[in-house]
C-alpha cells in the first residue's frame, strides 16, 4: 500500500515538472525586450495579444499610453486586447 502511494506521488511530480517547463507558453526574459518585433513573435510560435491602455488606466497616470504585445489575454480593466497573432 505504501509503495503504491509512492508511485503515484512520483508520477504527479513528473507531470508537474514536465508541464511547468513548457518554454513556448511561459514567458522568458527576451519576451519583454523583443516582443515589439514581428520576426521575434513569429520565431517564438506562440499566441500573442496586442494590448492598449483603457481610459481607466489613464486616470491612474498620464504616462500609461501606447500599445504592447504580451502572451496573456485580458487580465484586468486597465488594458484591452486590440489585436491577436497566432503562429
């Protein structure tokens, strides 16, 4: 009985490690610096979302202007997705 429990734990650990090391879905440090280049987004072969700040974000600070590309979809009310690229 104890041996069966250990085998189950090992399988779960392997599953967690294998799913957490997926490089294509997890952002890496170059994503923050090179995401504005189309060639980079195409090379990474991910789904990219272009965000822009909403009026609510502009009420917080006047420096919140422009657009950016990210690997995440809508996450809060301060930005909205205006374009999507899937490679």
